[in-house]
């Protein structure tokens, strides 16, 4: 049961809100976001009954994902669903649709191996292709890596060597047919020496500054954090980031000559970027900054319980739809937490989709326990 971990995290968030500099705003964030997540979860667990309802909900989610991605592809090539040369579809930012796809793509792949019907398999193949191509066009490297990790998990967990071979072959084919800008963008994932360069055109430049500032915030607010809400983080982060940037500038002056106009322009852009960041670009730092160490521990308790319940149910389930679905959900959770290493998924709309998936897990567990109880009574 997730009731106690959820209530514990909710209580920690509430206490952190009362300690926030914007008490009303933090309480509003809990009301509009956190309560919505928890309400969705408890409504699903207590109202959905039977495997047929689960199948319909999952089918609706996958169809919706396919339609969103299809619209995204249309919008990408017509220019109506594109931002900064990246696919955004119906979302505001490319990272949001990338996280959305990385949540549902592993489920579609796992269900493909369950179904034997040719038309259903064809639909899942088309869905996988459309979603994968859309994910590529988002140019989101974190999601690429996250889905890669999820696919390898599925391949080894299901002992599907064919899946791994197909996946590697498709990656090789994509590397051949994609435009050079996509390949160059993908290659930067392996350029470890550029990860922590502070320039904007490098991989983790602004994120590295964000992490350093977040750690500094945690050192000053270790127990209760600064309170939930992106406005709280944005204002506090700006102060800390500017202090860190100023210290870096002082070090640069001691070791470098007069910067060129191009370098000055990049520095001004970095200052503007400081104003726009609204989370810590790491889910664990983000929760710690907002709710303190106690909030982080309850958050970890909550999701360790989710992982444990999902993996245990998947391992104990008999071969069939539920086992394939649970394997896909475990892969989705691995994908979203891989994403959380350099981003945050604790905000709308991606958090809503995550709680829908978590609700399905516990509906399956609830139904399975009911069936086992009925069978024991009959015996």
C-alpha cells in the first residue's frame, strides 16, 4: 500500500510550505498539483475493477500517445508544432513530450510480445515507429538514453535476444538515414570531457551551474527546504546562481585576458537563462531543495515502494497480459527515473501521466489479490 508513504510525503510538503517565503503560493502548489496526483491515484485504485477495464484504459492511453505523436510529426514538417527546431506537438516544450513518449513507448513494446493477433501487432508496430521517430525529432538526448536503458532492460528481462538485435539494427539504420545534425547531437552524449563545461553550447553547462546552486541552497535550507513551487526555486536559484557565476568570473579574470565580444554575448545569455530555470534539473536535488531532507526521504520511500511492488508483481504474475503490462511499466519507471538524473518529472503534465501508470500498477495488484482470495475461499 502507498497510503502511508503518500500521506508522509504530503505532510512533509505541507510543513515545508508553511516554512516557505511564499506560504500561500506553496500551499496553492500542493492544492493544484500534489492533491491532484494523489486524488487520481486513489480514484483509480478504488474504482477500476477487472482486467477488461485495465485493458481499455491502457489502450486509450496508447492510442492517445500515438495520435499526439502523429500530430507532432505533421506539425514538425508543417511548422505548426515546432519550437527551436524541435518537435513539441501539443506540449509547450520538447522535453515534456519526450518524457511523455518515454513513459508509454516501453509499454507498447512489451505488449507487442504478448499479443498474437496480427492487426493488434501491426498497430503496436506503427505506434512504436511513430513514437520513436517523434522522440528523435525532439532532439532530447536524456530521453534517448532513458529509452535506450529501458529497451535493454526489456530485452534482458524478457530474454528476448531478438528484441536486442532488432533494436541495435534499427539504431544503426537510423544513424545512416538521419540528417547529420541529429547524429552530431547524439554523439555529444559520449563526449564526457564536455559534460561540465560551463558554456551554453555544451552538454551540461547550465545544469552543472544549477546543480551547484541547488547544493548551496540545500546547505542553507537542509531540513525543510524552500517550499514547493517553481516561483520559489526560480527566485532563490537566481540569487545563488548569480553569486556562483560572479565567483567564476573572478577566477576567469585572474587566469584569462579580455574576453571577445562573442564570449561576452554568451555570458549575457547565461545570465538570462538563470532567470528562466524553475527546477534543479535533477529529481532528487529538486525534491530536497523544495521539501528538505525529510521530504526527500519520504519521496524515496514512496518510489522504492512503487518499484518494489511493480517488480514483485511482475515476477510473480503468470504469463499473460498483466505480466507483459507490468514489465512495460517497470521499464517506464526506469526510463522516467533515468530522465530524472538531468531533469525533473515532478510537474505537470508528466507527473500526471506517471501517477496514471502508478495507479494501473496498484489496480493490477489489487485485482490479483482479490482473485487469489477468491480462489482460496473456493478451495
